[in-house]
């Protein structure tokens, strides 16, 4: 197994400090890791230990509710963009067996949300503290994500604020994710995993660690490596929209959550990713300076909103017309 050293570990404070050398090193380390493997581990990202604990406790409290109660907050017409999404509802692109998970989505909540046709958030009355905790986490990850995109812009020789207007009131999603326990693992299909190999849809994903091992990323050589952040680190990965924008210079890496120990299938696993999306109108056409004779254009021109719509249909969350 290849060492996780392939994935850089960076300190977010280095980028937001007033030390230009630390900032330059941060940009280089971040960008090189994103180019090579598409992943990086980030410390001092803004979410305190207390908020993290509150968030995981509230998430656990919701998912421990009986299935009929959770189902009150599931609305298929929203295509999984808000509220609860039940067990075996999402299937990774190219797979036939649904992932063994359930999740809850919280989206953008600004004055612009109505004008941008974002659906309103849905809050479970059984866990009243969830609203405040989720919105605070959402705001922090929006701010951290914006700074990380500024670092990425500098790495790409773009203006530092290149992404700012494109993600302002963006269609980002905070996902409370539960890989539910299976009492009788002998009945689990051999092809079932907690999350099949996939790439994320958005620009970048900020993931607050799972409660158990199992996350893996695929190298360019086709080998799977473990991604095991420390408790105070988040995992950040490049997603499809940014890969398209950079014509593949930054890598949207396949990743999965496997069952390293079948007995752990009997226990819950929790994680909380923040999928940072731009506004739907953002043009994802590859940047001109990423296209040349050695790197011809790889992707068709498309807007962020249209690309999201395509992917939701592939995942089985939105009906194809």
C-alpha cells in the first residue's frame, strides 16, 4: 500500500497569515497535491472541536430516529437537494447497486436563495438544535472554501479573487452522512460497499472526518490509498466542476468508502462533507490557458447548473425525462 505521504498536509493559518513566504508555500503544496492526487489534508480550518462535536452529536441524534419519522423529511421532488435522503437511494455513476448510506442535506440560506430558485431548507422538529449548528458550520466552510479557492486561483496564475463572485450565494450543500449498521452481514451482497468509487460533482469538497476508517483515493497509477485524516484535520478534494474548468490540470480523483473489516458493518459510520458549488450560471468551459497542443480540450462547454442536473439524474436522485 502506498503511503498517504502522497497527499499533502497543510495548515490553513499559513494561507491567511501575513507571512508571504508561508502563503506561497501553502499555495505550492496545495496545488501540487491537487495536481498529483486531487486530495489534501487541512488543519486549523475554522471548525472548532466543540462545534464539530455538537454537529456529529446532532447528526447522530437525527439518524437514530425511527425510519418513519425520518421519512417525514424526504421529498423526492427536490431531487435530494434538501432534507432527508433515505437508505439505498443513491447509486454511484456506472454502478447498479445502491450505496449503503442515508443522508441529510442543508443548502444555501441567503436573501438570494429565492431569486436563484434554491429550495428552502427543511429542519427536523425532533432535533431542534440541528438548524443553528448546521448553519454555523455551513458559514465557516463557505469562508474556508472561498480562501482555499483563492489559493487554487493563485496556483493557476489567476487573480486571487477569481472565484469570489462565482461562489457568492453558490448552491453549496452540507451533507450529514450516515453509513448505517447491518445486523446480518451474511445478507449483504458481495458487490455492496458503503460508498462505491465516484467523483464529486462540485468545485471542491471539504470533508469532516468519518467515525471509522475506510475512505480511499485512487492514484493516477490506479492504486487505492487510505485517506486517514487526524481528528483536527479535514479532507479537501478537487471535484468535477473544477477539473472541467482546468481541463484536467487539477484532478477530480475517484474515491470510495470500503468495508475494511466486515465486522465494522455492524456499526454506524458518520461523516460530514461540504460540497462547495458555484452559482448555477457559472461557465465551466475550460480556461484558455489550460488548453494547448499537449493538452487538448477534454470537456464540452456547460454551465454549473446544467452539469449538476445531468449528474443528479445519473445518481438516480432526479428522474430522467
